[in-house]
């Protein structure tokens, strides 16, 4: 009886994965532009201080997996930059609400979190969770894209979130930190392709 139950669950899960088209697979310009935050001047910490805020202590087992390619775009920007205002995006607010729920419920031991949301929403989730969770959280950014004039993947929003929503790094002596890997669901976006519905 239990065996049939488990197999049935796996079959339903597999079917759901096979038939659901992720919105991130192909996004056209109209889709990703419709909910963009307007550009506004943002006061920045120095590049070194921003990277330091995102870096885990060297002895943390999750530190080697962090990627700071996107943050490198802030190098040489000075104290102010024109970046999108992502604080009021619906996806960001939803991510903060989800992180608040997780923080109040508590993170289970021996579990790795993979947050695959639109870039600024993933950043907001990880940052909020790191500052409000009772358990120590190791936020691991994995953003390897770069903002550019002819970019395929919109990177400015994620960069703006990383510059303004800094996480709280776990203490160096903290044991059993819960890893929270941040992915940008738009890494698979292509501006010139239409969504097939």
C-alpha cells in the first residue's frame, strides 16, 4: 500500500513537471518590461564594502559557492548610480512575505534552500531571511550575468537589489548554517522569443 502511494506521488510530480511551461524559459521584451522599476539615483556603499556584506566567513562551508560577477559591475561606480527601483515590485514584496513566513516557522536542519525567482525577488528573499531567521543562514548568490546595453538577461534589477538589500552574514563561529542559494529565474530569458502558451 505504501509503495503504491509513493509511486503515485512520484508519477503525479513527474507529470506536473513535464506539462508546466516555466515563464522563464522564453520571455519577450514586452513581458519583462511591463513590471520594471523606474531608474532612480541610489547611494552605494563602496564596492569593497558591498562585496564584504555578501561574503560568507572563509571557514563557512558554503563560501566557495558564492559568485560575485554581477557585483563587480559596481566597481568604479562611485557613491551613486542610476539603478531600477525594485523595492515596490510585486515579486519582491511576495518574496519578502514568503521569507517572513519561513523565518517565523523556522528552517529545518540539514536542508539546502534553492531560491529560483526573478533576480531581485531572490535577493529580497535571501536578505530578509538572513536578518530575521532564528537559525544562522548562509546566503549564497550565484549571479554570473552582467548588465550591458544589448544584454539578453536583464541584470540591472538584480544588481540594484544586491546593492540595496544587504544580507546579514552568519557569525564566523556559527555552526550548522542553513545554505540559501539565490538563482535568477530570468537567466533563461531571451528578449526576442515569444512565450508559447
